[in-house]
């Protein structure tokens, strides 16, 4: 094996996120609609004498490249499960183009990308569902990130079901982040405990999305007030949906046309040059 292997950690967004209950184990029962953007972090791997991880890119600073990185944990887990004779040592480079602690997958997307890379080259018999079952103990979002396709997540987000009636592939999307990390744990801990109702599913998904919510938005704003500024700025650009993703601070806007998205991105870049932005379409 001499060729380089490539995979992308697609950015995850939560089109809606309803928190239904706080569990006795400290986790939360949620209902969420996952979607994925055709852009994200990059992983390149090749044969090596021993496993090694190098991290570069705009958001590499401060990230551990040791065995505690989720990318390396996935590699270790899959090798322990399926054998070192099947998965050789790999030198891995992770290029971080997505902000960290941003509510868009981050480490989970990278872990899933590493799992897909290993599967494609060394474990081709594994389907998405089987691969997700193996790696999901490493993080609740990793299961959804394996397929990186629009789906409904319940439980803590790891119980997944497809939503073929939600035809959003190709929808232009704009992501924006104030370059301020938001810790997931404290945001969930600050949820007020009020169950505001389920995430309904039905024939008119666009109407359902417009009427849905992100129940973590209020506690995230308490940690990062810039979320209000971003949502206000996005709303003024007339997308058909603008909302915070995950536990924040990244917010997203969905548009009907690429030209509308690109015009909105240009306005944001001019008015808020310090914000991180990314454009793409939903996968």
C-alpha cells in the first residue's frame, strides 16, 4: 500500500434539536434532524511504521494529536475489533478547516471520516449501520456522521432513521461562527428542563422545519451572546431558514438558490470580517 487515502469529515448541522428530558445518567433525550454539508475537514492517510497523527489547518491550534484524539481512538478501536493483521499502521494528517467546539460535528465528523477511510480500504464488508454500531460508543453524534446523510436522531442522538421524504439534497447553505468556542456540556446542563414538545414528522417537512426549534439556543446564548448577532444578521439576508446548530455557536442559513447564498456570504464578509463563514450545499 503506497497510495494516499483521502476522506472528508463533512460538517454536521442540526436542522432542529428538541430536548425532551434529562436522564438520570446525565445525558438528555433529544429529537433532532441531522443534515450534512458538502464541505469539512480533510483526512489523508498512508502506510507508516507506526500510527501517528499530524494536525494542520486554520483550527489546528490547541488540538491534541495523541492517542486521545477521536481520530486515533477510532483507529485503535477498529484494529482491536477486527485485527491488526487487517489494519496496518497509518500516518494520518488531519486538516482542520471547521472551528472547534462549534456545534457542527468537529471531532465526531473527523472520527466518522477515519472510520469510513479504514472501512473502504481494509474492511469493505462493513455497511454503514454496522460501522456506526462499532464506533458510536466514542460519541453520540458519530453514528450519524458515519453515513453523513440527512436523518432523524432520537435517544441521545444515536438512534437513527432515514427521512426520505425530506428532499433537501443540494440546498444551498451558509454557515457562520464568531470564532468563539462553546462547550457542549455546560449548554446541556443549563437547559431549563421544560419539554416544549416533539419534533413532528409529516408530509410538509418545510413547514415542520420552520415551526421547529433548537432548545439549546437560549443556554448557548448565555455562554456566547454573539449567537444573537449572527442570527439577526442571517435573518436580514432573507434565507428560508436560519437557526443555531447543535449546542452552538455556529448558525446556518438555508437558501433557495446558490446566487442568494453567495450574495449573503459576501454581505457577511463585508459587515463582519471577523466571523468564520463556509458555503456549500446539503448532501
